[in-house]
C-alpha cells in the first residue's frame, strides 16, 4: 500500500499513513535544535559572568558599609553629607579604592534624591555582595568572624 501525504484540507482516510521526514531532514532539525540550545546556554553564561556586581570592599572598610547603612536608615541629609566628607578623606589618604568610593557615591546620590527605599535596597545588595568574596588583602569574608574560645571547644 502506498503512503498518502497529508492534505490539511481533508481528513485522513482510514488506513492512510502520515509521511515522515527522511532521516537526513530529521537529523538536520535535531542538529539545529542542539546548536540553538548551546547558543542560548552560552549567552546565559556570558551574561552571568559580565553582569555588573558591586566591588569587593577591603576588610577594614566593611565598617564604612555598616555606617552607610545606618546613615541611610536615619534618612538624614546632614548625616549623608558627613559620610561624603568621610569618603573624601579616606580617598585622599589613599585608604580606600576608587571603585569602592565610586559605588559608595552612587548610593549616596540615590539617597540625596530622597529615594530612600531604593538607596536601602542598593546598600543591602552591596552588603550581600560582600559575603563569601575574597578580600583584596587575601582574607575571605568568613575570616572576619570573631571566634571565641567557647566555639573551639568540643561539644
């Protein structure tokens, strides 16, 4: 019995078979599907690696991150100006990296526009970005936790 091709305007008759694509056409469609999937995966990986992340703050500057959080939580413009002058002084002394200061200033400009909620979100994201990252001085974030003698004793 000869295979009948499907005509979209007429339903199949009983006993008629649907024409399947040849092996080469099926292989070609699978190859393009895999290639498209790999290209999408590569784009996701590249985006993940290139996404903007806040800079790593040096261990001695973590307290300034806490101070920024407190300053923004107070919603006081005078406190923001005092923090800005403190950043200027740290930058002039060479104690703080330029990328750190730039990110601190970005958060301060958002707060100075009275968008307190967005500034708090930025500070929280900045704080979360510091967790588990290695510091410029070679110490990881887990190395800054205080350890008491009670913690080192066996249970």
